[in-house]
């Protein structure tokens, strides 16, 4: 199988299923990952994304289906033979080893001498910004620094694919955002294929060039962050990837029964004339913007995002009747079952 450019995928999963008794953790999943891509597996808890990563890594054997790496069937291949790099949520560093020796450890296990392993590990540690901390043990490093060591260890033997299982979820918000920037830069520098599991849609949108959205053991949409945000395939994707106003299609434009319109909050404009009448129920300050909650005449809840200058110009008050409008073409029509 090839992508639209005729380039074979570096990783291909076909008709993959994982069953535990009557429970299907994965249900007939197909997914291709292009060479050098940053693919995120995104979904709520229990959606199957971590199971998928474990099957790719070889930690779990599928009940059905095939996993291929560069066209080769690796479904029955043990994890150590796949030679994929894996970074877990827990850092799993050896407490008695220095940062440098932790990074060098996979090379030692492959038969290299201690001196040669450390020589090869040093530039990788430098690449993740820890050259000056090579001699420190994990207890002497912060959580973010330990995660960098874990990433360097996974990259040291130059795997073709790096698998990341929610590696930043245990970090505080500010540190997580800094490491997201560093991880994206590391991906550009390495040029390798990264596959990330996350339940954080903001993280997936920030890091990835493609996202596979999981729900109940199935992949319900694959696309770029922009495609998922602006052209969701279903109501579920619209509401899971970013914030959305999801209302009956006829509340926005003429349309067939059973369809829904998706309007992103930043596309909803407020004024005092024209448009759809609604009551402002709350207005919340959010830094450089304001979140305006509204209720229309049918009792439907709406969210509008107002830049500070627009809020200052309009100066609305809770309880006030306002007019909602949106640019032509900004509403995307979907069906409940996911057929747009």
C-alpha cells in the first residue's frame, strides 16, 4: 500500500483486532504511517490507542490482523527484534547509573564496549540539551530532565520509529508545553518517524503532522490537525478535537434532517443587530480573549470566543440580547454516524 505520493508507508497496520474475551480493545483497525511522519494516536481513555502502540511495539500480540514495517510482516516478531525506540510515561531510568550511562545502556546490551557506548551516547545527550548533566544520576535531575534522558536513550541506537506513550502527561503544564516544543524540534532534527499516544488534543495538534482519532477500539478519522479541526468526519471528532458548537443544521443553514452543523467558537461573531438572536448567559476572562456563553431561543447553548478589542468595543453584559452570525462557509455539516 502507498500514499498519494507513491511512497510506501514505514508502518502499516491492517485489519487489526485485539480481543479480551467478549471485549474488543481494537476492532478492525487500518492505519498507515508515512516515513518521517509525526503521527499522534488520539482518543479518550479506553479508546484503544495505547493497545495499538503496544501491538506496534510487539508487547501485545493481535487476535487478528497484520503489522508491517517497511513492507515486512512483523506481527509475530518479538519486541527486541523490531528495534523500535520506546518512551514510556514513567521514565524507567536506572537509579544507580548516570544520565550518560542510562543513555548508553541499550548500546551496551547490543555488545558495544563501555567506552564506545558512552562515546556514541554523548552527542545524543547533547542533542536533548543535557550535555552538562551527563554525570548526574536520575535523583539529581528534574522530571523534565529525566524525560529527556529517556528520549535520548530511545534514540541512541537510531531506531527507524520512535514510539511515545504519553511521555509528557506526568509533567506540570508549563514544563509540558516547553517539552512539546523541544520534542517537535527533535523530530525535525532526527527526521525519524514518531508515533505518539496522547489523550490531550492540544498536544496532538501542537506536535503532529497527522492524527488518528480513536473511539471504542476503532479509528474514526485520520488527517492533518487542520483537517480534523475544520473538517471533522463526525460529531464525536468535532467535539473531541477542540471546542465546537454542534447544533442542528437548520439552526445554521437549510439542510436535510438528521444532520448537524459544526461551528468553531472563534467563528461566532456577536453584534447588536441582525443574525440569530441569543441571550448572553456568562462572559469569562481568559487572558487575551473572552469566552461568551449564550442561549438561543430554542434553548441551545453556544460558545463564542471574543478577542479583547471586540469585547471592549461591544461591552456586552450577561442577560443582554445579542445577535450571532458567522462567515459563509465556516459551518461544517456532519451526521451523527460520522458521514459528512
